[in-house]
């Protein structure tokens, strides 16, 4: 069966990540232009910040997200790194939407450079749709919801 909980952490563990912390998911891209088109025109995120090659590290950056959300995606234009370490079918960003995606939304994603692909794990085909972005990373839009309370998460039975 499926068990939720802190199997590897006893009650004496201190959590290093809290619900109010900001999360940044950073990854390389071959083209900021193509990435921006997919994530902004296709997914509907906003550009939160951008910089050119003057940024630390010498790569152009684009940060996208929902304004006011405690998370964002940082896309770093670095095709060499992406070529050396391509994404796998298990590199997933899963969004629990609570309702199915409709054909208009699928068309919006594909017109912005996304591609509908079968999930490696059939669970995601049953409970959502998997879209591959222009760099090969996968976005799963699940029609399920997610809401685990601390009490449920500690239940290992």
C-alpha cells in the first residue's frame, strides 16, 4: 500500500523547509525565448525578473511564476549544461489543479511550444496530462488535488 509520512525522520528531526519558505526551481534552457513563450504564453505565468549575461555566472536568466506566490522557476540559458545533462521522463513538475485540463488549454500549450507526451508512469496519464516543454522537461497538470495535513503525514499505518 501507499504510506505517507516521515519514514526517514523521527520526531527529533528538525525540518529545514517550512510551508512559508520561498521555493525556486532552477534549471537550464537552450533558449530563453522559447522557454518564455512556453511558460508565459502557454502556461500563463508572469515574468518576475530577467537579466542578461551580466548576471553572476555569466548566463542570461528568466524567472517566471505567479505574482505573489512563494515559488518561481528560474530558467538559465545554458544549452551546454542541458546537452550534457538532459532531462529524463521522471523530471516532472506536477501541478495539482483540482480539475481536468480542457482542449483549449492543451491547444494553448502546444501552440506555445509544448508537446503532449505519454507519461512514463501510467498514474499521470490516469490523473492528468503530461506536456513536454521545449527543453524536454515535463509538466504534469493533474486533475487531482493535494492536501496532506501534518497529522495525515505522520500516520505511517
